[in-house]
């Protein structure tokens, strides 16, 4: 494949999804101290398997009894949703630098709070990024295809010359494909642990890590 740019999600792709899981559980427990660990894990695992809808919505309905408290939960979650350097996957910075050293453009397309920009800067990721599509900064959220189109327009290449790497079929693969981008499903973090046959056919490529990414994408 003759690709010219690669865009990445953040949670589950560059940094561990455990950070978001811890943050939302802490926020939820503050709003409802009676939240049980077992029930939280049950709802979370069901969400991973379903790969549809909003986890925040499901948690609000289950533990707060009111979907109108979703924004309240989101604001409190953002307060604790802070990545540390130790949360970064060992393969991500190496591969991003490799892409840049070989002349490829690199972008970010992610549903994240604005604070993640500082984290990316501290971890030497930001200096390698040509397009920063953070939902809190650009006012668009996945799976809205408009966020992916913004990346395409900003990077200045045809959609089919850009590969998006994400760990969610619903939030990453499907909307990226809908505007003509190539897709890689990275099966880690919040990726469905029990994908169906149709799930496995959605992306152009399915991988379990980012190692040797350029060679892998060239073979697409």
C-alpha cells in the first residue's frame, strides 16, 4: 500500500485504557458510594463485548439512575483522567518516530480531555504530531465521521492514503472507512475480547501491537 500518513487513537493504542477505567470508576464512586466493584466490572465487560453505545450512558443508567447526570459524570471523570508516562505502551513512541523519520505524516484522532495535550508533550509524542484531533480541543467526537474528515483535510492527503489505527470497531474502524480511510484494528485495551467473524472483516488489517508498523502497512 502506498500510504502517506497514519492517525492514531490514544486510549488502548498509545496509552493503556486502564487509565480511563480507573478514572470513571473513581468518579462514579464519588457520585454513588454504593457502587460495587463486581457490578461495575460486569457492566464494563458487557460494554467491551457489545462495542456499541456510550459507556458513560450505561453507567449512568445502572448506578445513577438518570442519564441526565452523564455530563456530571464526564466532568468528574476528566478530573481523574490523567495519563502517566508509565501508562504509555512501549511500542508507540518508537513507531511514531519511525514513521516521521521515513517521511510519513502522523495524526491523532481521539476522544480525550484537553489535558492529554500536556501529557503528549511531556512524553515527547506531541513534537511528532502533524494533526492533533482531540475531541475536547476541536469540538468533535468519534464516531462522528466529521472528525476523521477534519484529519484528512488538515493532513492534505487523499483519504485512501491515510491509515487510521484504533482499538474500537464502532468508534474507529467504521467511521474511518466511511470516508475512505484505510483502517487497522489494534486488538488491545477496550477492543472486543470476543470478536465475531464480521468484526474481524471490518478493518483492512487486524494486529495485536504496533511493532514493525511501516512494514505491516506497506503489505496492506
